[in-house]
C-alpha cells in the first residue's frame, strides 16, 4: 500500500553498491558503563525479561517500552534496550523493522491507524482515511496511517486512536478526533468500542435506548446513534 | 455460566448460547461476577477430581475443532503432545488478524476469565506448566482487560503454584505482539514469541513435538480454549450432540461488510448460511443484493451469492465441499454495487503487505498478482493477464512453508473463477477509457497452458491479428 521508498541509486537497499568497511570492529553488545539507561526503563525491561525462559522473548515488550520512552525506536532507544537485554542493537533492529507498530523513524505522538482493509473499505474506510489525513495530516504531532484489518469490522469504518478503537466513523468524526486529541480528551468517547453491546441486542435502527451496557467502567454515552449501524 | 438446558434442544438454532451466554452482564470481566455465574468451578473439578487423561478424554470426546482457521480437532492435537516430564508449553493464539474476524476481540474483552479457565484446564490436560497468551498489539483494551483478569486470578490462586492444592502449577503471561498478520500462523507466532522476526518454520516437526523453545507446545485459538470449561460442564459426549456430526458445538461468527447489522453472532454449526447473513445480520442493504461472500475470512475462497450457496449449512465440511472453507468463521458480504476487481485488489495488497518474504512463491507471487490487478484496474491489462494470474495463484499454493500464499491464491483464484466475465468487462471498459482499443478476447488462449509458454510456441497471435 505504501509506496516503496527508493534511494538515489534506485535501489530499496541503502548502500548496496558500497563495500563493507572491514576495518571496523563488529557491533557488540553495548557496554553498560558507557550506555546510560533511565532507571525506570531498565526496571521495566528487566521485569519483561523475567517472564520468559529466554531473554530474547522480551524483545517486543522491551522495544515497546523504549518506543514509549523515546517516542520511536531511535538508535539510542534500541541501544538502551540492547544494553539491558545483553543483545546486539542489530538483533533488536531486525525485530523492530519487522513489525508494523514498532517505528524506526521519528513519528508524531498520536497514533491514528485507520483501517482500510476489505470490511472497512466496503463501508467507506478509504474515504475516512482521506478525511483523517485532511483533518490532521499536516500536524506533525499526528502519526496517521492506513492500517490492515484491526479486528473491529462490526464498527466499520473504524480507526484505532492511540490504541482506542472508535467507529463507525464519518468525515465529521475525523475532525472531532483531531480536536479531541489536541485538547487532550479521550477521542470520540461516544463511539468507543467498550460501549458496544453484543450484536443481537442491536436492531437495524440502532441500539435500544435503554439497557445500555458499559463493558469497561467509564462515562456512558447517550443517544441512539452511538453504534449507528448505518442503514446503507 | 453454561445454560444449554435440555428444553432448549428443540429451540431455534441461534438460541443456544454457550460462549455468548450472559456476555453483556455488567462486570462479567471481573472475577466476582464470573465466579457468581459458576466460573472456575470446572477448573476446580478438573484439578481435584479428574486426572489429566480424563480431561483430555473429555476434550477428545467433544470433537471440538479449532476455531482459528484450520479446523483441526483440538483434543486430537492435544493428544499428540508426548507424555513425560519435559517442559511443555501452552500458547493461546489471540493474534486475531484475519480480515473480517473480530470474535476473539469481543470474547476476550467481555469474558477474559473464561479464557484463563479454559487455558488452565487445557494446560492441565496436556501437562503444560507455562502458558502464554499471544495477543495482537493492536488489541490494547483487550490486553489490558486480560492482564487485569490475570492479576485477579493469580491473587485468587487460580493461576500460580499448586492450584486448588493439587500438584499442578501454571505460570501464565500475556504477550503483546506488534502488528504482523503472519504471527497468527502457529510457527511464526512461536518465533515471534521467542523474540525473533515472525517467520514461519518448516513443518514437520509440528509444534506438538518441537515448538516453543524446542519443547512440546499446544497452540489453540481463543475461542477453542474458551470452550473447554463448557465441555467439562456438559461432558464431552453431550457437547458433541450440538451441531453436526463432524462440526460440533457452536461458533461465534463475525459478519461484516455490506450487511445491515454487522457483528458477532453465536450459532450452532450447521445453521444455514442464509439465516446468519439475512436473518441475524439483516442481509444486504435496501435495494441491493448479495453478489459474493467470503465464508471464512478473506483467506477463504469467495462464494457467489446464489441461492444454492446461501443455503449451505454453515459448518466445516459443507463449506469445504462447496469449494471454500469455514476458516476463522468470518463472513464478509459483498453486495452488487461493489466491483469485484476492487475487492480482489484490496485483498491481494493486504497479502503483499503481510507476506514475511521468507518463501519466494509467496513474496513474488503476491507482488506480481498486485501488479497485474493494478493493470486490470488502470486498463493496461488484457484477458491473458487473468490466465497468468490464475496460473500464478495455482503455483503459489502448497509451495511455501506456511499457508499465507494459499490464503491469497484461494480468494483471488476463486474470484477469477466465479467472476471472470466481470473482470473481462472491467478490462475492456478501462482499456476503452484509456483509448487502447479492445483486447481481442476471442483470440486469447484460455486453455490450461495459457501464458508465456504458448507465446513462445505456435505463433497463434500472428494469425489472429491478420484475421482482424
């Protein structure tokens, strides 16, 4: 979906035509004495490591931890995780580049993943993505991406806003989400997935006005259009 | 918890609710409410009154088949694990990434303790002392709910050392993934859980023999494991009476796409598909009709929306016989206003993005299929591209370590098979828009050997061009 980035020489691989520098020392596990790691971050990573028989298993949780700390998996962030886990930074980089949610380039602080996979696009997911881009695409604090199926096709078209699922969305909702995030509010509270009851309790006209079920505790939304099973 | 009363046997099929029973009860995610409904009683019974072999026998007798996609009998898979004192593992596959599937999301979010209980029972049955729930990273709310439930369960002694005073101990953790469809494949999931890039492994050896950290490992889907407490409660033989002979129990079906009420519906296996799509989910929107549907997630071959297909019983074998599969139990409905070419392109792009790149047929096949479909979309294709695409799909199938290649080849191949005329019309219309002229459909070889080979062979096209 994303256009393939190419380097000046036309390849997708940087430096493919440059010989390796054989005079350089091989990359090693970072030295704790010369790699400062914030105490809290170290404790968090060590707690993850303790959960598994093998230290490598904590790679993903540790990379998430440094990503939360630094905003993205920067070389410094990866070096810190590698230092605590006693692995090479190259190993953790290989893991970080594999997964969609670990970002190896600077990103905005607010992650907005708009699902544009098949079920959402059948109900207008692509238009929602466009609307989201025009609402917040210019703001560097937003990381707006089109994402593969997020597993919430019942509220399609939907998006994951800082990990919170919201939907069904229309173009006005995209502007509300951007405003909510800028104001530091929880995004689009009325359409969050934690409010949604089981589908058989819904009718084509929308959910019943009474007997609202709030799965997680939280402010309850009102109104009949909350789940908006749009009558297409 | 379970309430399949005997009186309900003759009731409407969708009225038997096992997993969704009381699903919207406020606070069900908390231990207190779950226990009030009889939660953890089955774990207690298993640990204090039954031997692991007896639990395993019940699971086998139930005939419950995996709900994640492959549909392999759960009890049978569990019985493949070797007996002995080695470290064994149980992994719950909660990396629900199949497009159109969202059943596990609702189940984990609303009743996390059922999963924990099911996990503990299954772990006891196979003798695993370490278990992990591999949940996809995008499910932040559900992972939080599970972690809270796990803390409660550990505090209450349902997970940990010597549960209920028995000799059985279980260490259980929630492991969050980081966004990769391929990690739902069992061996890729194991690699990911071991902290590597999520690449599938060669099978055999199967995970039951050589899995996580090289130890015997049982991997099951969330919904499968959640059935375990209910199987013990009802008894395996009684559970096997629900549904059809080879597809026992109920299935939570995720219906999405062009329907009026998308959502999760629990149905007894063998329920007519029409009842799920039109009865429960409300059918296609006003004034439109169903053109095609995916019966089991986007990896399943599509079926046309004909009466014959819609009347198929929704179970593993009937769908397999019709040339598709039940898969993860996700029905995606496509109505007649949607061009099938768009659906094909969207599907193919997804698999190109998610191919891990380990096997060449998948890495290259998904890429070239997308390129050919883009040519169809922009009007640069000829009907011969459809033949090439079909042959690419054919050669991707079964030639890779995992089934991701098949998962793209099956829907794309089936779309070309069922909707070839629409593809051809689309090609002609797009070519006309581009001023390229018609693509000579009558002279194109559509035989089994179509493709580059024929181009090099007899000069069929030279003569054809003169005839025009």
